[in-house]
């Protein structure tokens, strides 16, 4: 992952949102869902999908 992608991801993680966010970064898809339950309040669950 490039530095710019990391900065964008960090900026998004710092913004609280009740809605899931999907980002398509080239061959990767990032799925960010608000934390809760096992992930803990105020934290994000992040899934990275890569094209096969």
C-alpha cells in the first residue's frame, strides 16, 4: 500500500459514521464497517478484498 492510500484510510477512520464505507482502490476493495459488538465501540472493522 502506498503512503497516500494509508493517509486516506487514516482520515476516513478518524471520521465517525454509522454507515459502512466501500472503497475501490485499483485491484483492492476496502470495506469499512462501524465497530460494535466484538470489535468494540468506536472502532472500525476493516476488510480488504483483492481481485483474483
